[in-house]
């Protein structure tokens, strides 16, 4: 059991992103009024001198490390050096300065991509490091494994209370809808939305979308034909979308506000000692916590839900020359349930909510 009173200063690193913004909102809704964040322009977490100066000045009581360099299969495959270097650097700086400044409570967010490609399903926390990782996201996974091991090791050597959580695939408000480096669900929503608009010949709405979220290959003054040609390169055509892979992989998705509630529940109510005690004896390892729903569906089934939510009556094609990634990646969430938390938002409801949020930003 941890204790943070309502006046505690809590620093949320990455407070503008999908994860951090939801956690910050959840903390404030629970009455924590002294929750702070810094934009990238205000604090570059890759800069160790700047991070140390921030901790010198602010002296937070607790830290939530939600900042990370993230992306989908294309980005992970293309920018391998960026994914391992930037994530290791962020973790080294924030976790290291938290310890140097006497921060006792820290919550580190990773991802279920830390697990082996062929891990038995549903994946238990003990599957970590038992066999090879998925090649496409190996650099990111290794960085996140290093982060959770840092937390575990500081706890064992220095008596800190740094807990690592591994959320499944997340979606929700403030998601990244970039056509080149977003995750599967937001990318799918945007592609299907644009394909519907193209099919309706509504180029005014297409241009509104591109103004809100510019695409580097489409000039602001591009003609309708130029826009259509550029979007086709992303698999977006009038009344038709072409999506990566076979559609067969199975995935689990968690609404970001549910994830935030789970994270704050753990930060406020679960200590490292609690996790160790629940595991019984033996070597102390794999003390991280999976966060998910314990439910899965195929990517093709996901596309059907997105089509329904967006009113898309067109065609979905699959490009199986592109990688599928891991074929199945379902969390075993028994540890999370035993700690007193379960998800509330089911996927069809969540997709409808996210699409409404997306439209509200255009």
C-alpha cells in the first residue's frame, strides 16, 4: 500500500500524449491538485542536464513516466535507432534523477511488446525474456525491458517503490492519427474516414482533415486530383481502403481512460512490496503488471467495427505483402484483477467515442 496525500506534487512526464494526458486527468479528478507536466519545448527529456535542473527546481513527491518515443510497425521498422536510443535516454534521465532526488514513488509505463513473439497466450508476466522478441519492434521492446528492470533493480538495491506497468494496445482522446507512424486503430479510423469522404466527393471535408493533421506529402494548395493521388499511396481511395497485413492477427485494445484509472489505482494503492509478497518466494523478478482487458479480436474484425462506427460502406482490402507483426498478443490480467481493478469500456463503445472525439478536433 502506498500513500500520497492530495497535496503531493506528482510529475507526469509525457502529459500531452495519449497516456500521460489521461493519467493527469484521472489524478485531478481524484482531487490531486498539484499535478505538473512540461512540454517538450519546456523540457527535453533527452537532455540529462535539463532533466536534472528540473528535478532540482521542482522536487516532485512522485513521478509517472509516460513519455516515450512510440509508433506502429512502419515506424518501428524504419527508425530502429531512434526507438532504442531515445527511450533508453528518457528512462535513464527520469528514473535516475527521481532516485537522486529522493522520489520514493514512481510509475513506469512500458508496453506488452516486451514479450517474446511466441509467448504462450494469454501472456503472463513471467513470460518475459523466455524466448526471442518480435523483430519489427525489438529495439523498442529492449528499451522498455531495460526500464522495468531499472525500476525493479532500484527497488531491490535502494528500497524505492518504483512500479512498472505494461499496458496493451491503447486508444482514446489525444491519440496519434498520423498516416505514417500511428498505431493500428487510430490509423484505421482516419483512413476509413477519409475513404468515405473521397467516396462521397466531399473534398471540403478532406481538406479540413488535412488542415487539422497535415500530411507531409500533400501541399496545402494541392488540387483534388493531387490529394487523391497522395492519399492513394497510403491505401486510401474513394470508397476503398487497403490496410497492412492479412487482417488475421489478434489484438487486444484498452480505452486510454480505463488504462489511466488502472495506473492511478496502482500508483495510489499498490506497492512493490505488495507485488513481491503476492508472488511468494524465490527470485524476485517479473514484478511488472500487465494492464489490459483480457479480450481479443482479429484486425479484420476491428476494421468491421471501425467501418460501422464511421458509417463506411465501402471495401476493405488487405495487403499481405506487408508485415503482420506478432500474430497474437493477449494479456493475462490475473495479477491486475487480483489488485482490485477491471476495465469498464468495451471496444465497440470505445471506437464510437474515439471517432466522435476525432471529428470534434477537425
